[in-house]
C-alpha cells in the first residue's frame, strides 16, 4: 500500500518525493507564514537513487510518494547533501526500512551525520569535484562549505542538466504547485528574500564566490532543485540572479525605523523621525517591535540603506525586545548600512547610549549622534526628531548616489 501521497515528475530521470509542511509557522526562530516544504528527490534510472530525506515526522509522506513510483526497498543509493535535521531527520529510519547499498555525503557530512545519529552504518564520503557513474546516471558533487553548514554540498545530474542545490536557492513556501513558474511572482520574491535575509546573509561573500565558480566551471543548469520551496524548471537564472543581488546588499533609499516603547514617548520620537525621513525623499518603513517580528525586520533590511533604532531606558539598559532584535541582527552580519539610535528616558538614560554602541558593533555606519528625550517629547523635541530623521535621510541619499 503506497498511501495517499504521489510523486511529481520533474525531469526525464527525477521525481519530487518530498513533504509539504502546511502548518509550520516558526522555523528555528524565523517566522514562516506560508509554511514550508522539505524536498527530496528520486532519480529513476537503472537504479533508484534518493537525494536527501525529510524532517522526521514526515517520513511516511516521503516513503508514500516514493511508493507511487516504486517499492521504497528498490532504492539502492541515498545521497545526503545536507545533514541539518529538516533533511536528515528520518534518514536512520529510511536506511533501516530501505536497506540501501550505499549512502553518500560530503566528508563533513559523514562526520555530522555520525554526530547526529550515532548510526552503526558506513557513510561513504564524496569530495568536492568528485563524479560517480551511479545506477546508470552521472553525478558530480561540489562542496559548498558554510552555505550554510560545514557539511553542505550540491549534486549535479549531468543527463538532465539538473542541480540538486540543497538549501541553496530555496525558500520556505508551502504550495500545491511544485514549480516556481506556477506560483505568484510576489510570493516567490518575498519568501526568497526572507529566506536569504534570515539564513544566508552572513555568508554573502561565499554565495557570490559559489555563483562565480559554477559559472567558471561551465556547468549548465536547466533545472534547479532546492530542498525548500519550488523547483525552477524555467529560467533558474531568475533565482540565481536574485541571490547575486541579495549577496551584494547594495544600499537603497529605504530606511527602517525599529523601536519599542513603554509609555509612548519613544514611539512619538519614532514617528517624528520617520516624517523627517519621508520629507527628505527617502522611503521610511516603521516597524514597532510589539507587532513586527525579528525575521521580518531582517527581511526588510536586506534591501535597505539605513537602520534607525529606538529604545526607552529600562533598569539602566536597553528594552528587552530591542536587545533581542539587535542580537539577532548581529549574527546576520548585514552590510552597507548607515544608522542611528534614539530613545526616551526618565532619569539615568543609559538605553540610547548603549544602543548606539550596539549599532556600531553591528558595523552600522553611525550617521549622527543619538537623540534623546527626557520623559515625554514636547513640540520642540518632536521638531528636533523630525530634523534628525531628515538629516539622516539626506545623508542616505548621498550614500546611495555615491555608490551608483
Ligand atoms: Fe533546510 Fe540547513 O536546512
């Protein structure tokens, strides 16, 4: 009995046999409002080869989709491109049920799978540049270390000019459609950018180098099969081009105003600052932390040129929600941003000063000394805030003009 799930034919030799996670809304701290997919692929040639598995609770869905093509016990080889558990979580159970002849992973993948699953099972290492004639097809492997784990690799199927790119060029997007050309372009760009901003930003230099390397090797990619989101069967260059652009993070005339507030004073400042930014001719996006999540802020920062952050002082420090988002952004290592701090305070007023130091530690180019207001801003204070925003807006326009 194969169960209710069906495989989807992708190319001459490849079927999609992954799982759709319609309900996931939080992927290790990043909000996934459109769910996700864990893509696995079955190569059908002289032998059956499984590329990656899925998150552990979705094992039966994976095997059901395989069973719509062949008895899963016919899988002779498994290739694990990436050991993170959304792709390897059910690998031990699949190995136990299928009993493949061989399982392949990168050298770091062999170590990572051992450290995750402690299996009494040999995993065969394939190195960067290795090729294998396996089950009637030709497969080549490129290690993509730190894109985005040390073990990551991609697998190229020469016969179909198809690249299994693991997390590369993916997005968290659950859909009934399997191909990017069947899905609304806005959803594709929005979720693609969110995925890049929240996972790949720290590795942007490596992304650029990988795209250049694939180009210099002359690898023809007609179909791009990532481990999340849709398959690119038409114009895979579209998503590759978007990744190149996102890796560059060229600043634009867009400024984010991110803040939290205790009694409304920092909020009044944020709104006056944003009016100044708008008046200077840049696009301001106001993101109050009571209603905007950290991963949405990261997404909006991907094509921004300025980050202005506001905090009240609480217990001699930064407001906790503001500290949370700064910690998150610090790890993502955004570049090419100018910025400034602002905030209200009651007596000692450390918050905005500490915030300024935190912004500098994020490598944000501080465009102005922080602006602060005691207790509640009056009309003069709000006029100063407006001018503060306008000055940063003018500076941002100069920065963008200088870079173009
Ligand atoms: Fe989709 Fe890095 O796992």
